[in-house]
C-alpha cells in the first residue's frame, strides 16, 4: 500500500510548475472561442457517450504532439504529460480511458504486445480546445534490481516507457474510448464531487476540473457544487498539475477545494506516515454529510489504495453506528460511488 501524508495547500504553488503553457493556452482559447461544439443535447445527456469507437484489431493511429516531464528533479520516478493528435476521430467524455497498443511482441510467445489502458487527462476539447487532441498522464514504470544496483531494462514497463520516450510525430495506436464508471453527474449541477487520487490517478480529475473551471462550457456555467480534490504523491516535486489547481482555487474559491498527501514531507496526527485515508478520516463528518446529501465520491489510482480507504470508512461507520454494507450499497445504488483502480 502506498504510504501518503497530507498537507493542505490553498495559497501559491509550492511545487515544480511544469505546465504554465497549458494553462495560458487554455485562457487564450477560452477568450477567443466557446467550447460548445462537442456537447450532447442537452449537454448532460449521456445516452450517446462514445464507447469502443476503435478496437484492438482496428486501432486509430494518432501522432504525438508533445511529451513533457511534469515532475521536478526530486520526484520519485518520472511522470510525463503526453498530448496526442487523434484528428478529431476519437471523441470521448471526461472520465473515460483510451487503450494504447505498444509496438513490438512479447518475449514469451512472440505475440503482439497487449493493450494498456490509461485514464484520459484532458477534457473532450483537449488541451488546445480544438477537439482534435487528447492527453495522457503516464508514470515511467521501472524495476530496481538490488543485485545490479540499477534499473533492470529487461523488466521495465513496455508501454509506459514507449510513451515517455515518444517525441513529436511518434505514432500511437489507440483504442477506445472505454468506460462509463467515472462520468460526471452533469444532470445535477449542484452535486458536490469528492475526488481521491494517488499519482497518475489524477488524470480523470484534471479532465473534470478543466471542464468545470477552465472552459467556457454549459457544464461550467451551470455548476454550483464543490469539487474537492485529494491527491497523494511522495513529495512536493512529485505534485501533478499544481499550477492548474492553484488557478482553479483562485478563480473558483467557493467551488474548488484541495488537499495534498505528501508522504515524505508530513506526518499524521499520531506522528507516523499519513495515508490518504487518514486525511479523509479527519474530514469524516463533512465527507459523510456531503455523501448523505447526494455528493459523488471518486477513487482513481493504484488498487492498493482501496483496502485502507474501505477499512477507514468501515471504522467511521462503526463510530457513527451505521451499517457499512447498507451504507455503501446505498451509495452504489444511487450511483454516487465511482472506482477506477489499477
């Protein structure tokens, strides 16, 4: 289980600031054009959400526009933001995923490498607001060999390294989009959103926050709830998209809330490492009240985050004399519980 500590940041950015050009481009585009050409009618109608437009046997070939490291020098590992041109042929909605088919074959049987799924880290309009691009947030997967005392290239993540090593013009075979589990409840614009992420699990929330707070959309104009983001990473240099969160805090202080979990820079109230669920537990009364009044809660990131979160929720339910299974069942029945872990 990833160990996380939480700090609350509501002022200026303290982290490596890797993507100011994306924010500036968003602002320029927002001033010059309204984002209304990829909307359903009405905008919140999910009847025709695109699914599996391209499949494994017939993928779409997009091209990389840019690949940029978005963490500082002291981050644990490398995370990249990759913009891909899909020529407006792969429409998608916020909260969906794309599949990537890396080139090459598997050593064990000579068959083509299998598809890897990545949560989409952009709104349907893309970072350039044209509707022709998508973005992925990818952490380079490596394996440290204690005998070699170095990364073992034979055990590195095939797809993540392919994507992080890509350059403008690199062809990327894409499948999808897939998934409806993480969609926004846009038919109820006063709904509070509680978003919990570890690492690159931030991807769908970037899409949410851009749609609600950075774009000129009907969804943005209508939204009156509060979007509360919990993000867990190792240290300040590993924070992802901090510049964009700070912009959202500035422009929408009543509608956006932010908590960071920095496992190597803070301690919990007991003096130990603070897991992300420990911080959520500190706000248990508020979180439960929000959920009782219709809030939606989302979890995205490493699957190891869920057991600790669920144990914490069970303990809170016990203290409140609530039947956990019944409570969770109610959230699922009302479509308030959203989980995408890997």
